[in-house]
C-alpha cells in the first residue's frame, strides 16, 4: 500500500487513501472493494488489534494548477505596481 498511514495515540490507525486526477473523480464499487482488500491485507500483515479507519482524499490537480497560475499572475501584477 503506497498511501499514508497515521498511527494515532488513541489506538487507531488512519489509512489515508489519496487520489490525484486532472478531472473530477467519483469512487466506484470496484474502488471500494479494492480499498477494503487493502485494509484487510494491512490488518493481516501487521497483526494489529487497533481500530483501522480509511480516510479518503481526492485532489483535482488541474484545479490546483489553475489556482497556482492565477496566484502567480496576481503576484507579478502586484510586483509591477510597487
């Protein structure tokens, strides 16, 4: 599993499932099944008795890039006005 793990002091492990796409993304039933298999494999491989919670995060890279480009443009225009 190449996602982020957070081993918390309250005997809980967050498995952060992160997706990066250049367009809107919707989870499918297959995605859910894949995540459940990953969680079960993690629990078995680590033999953990802690609570395991899946945290999902989806980032639309294209939108972030547009925001970054807009910020750069505004910064350049501000610098010119100074």
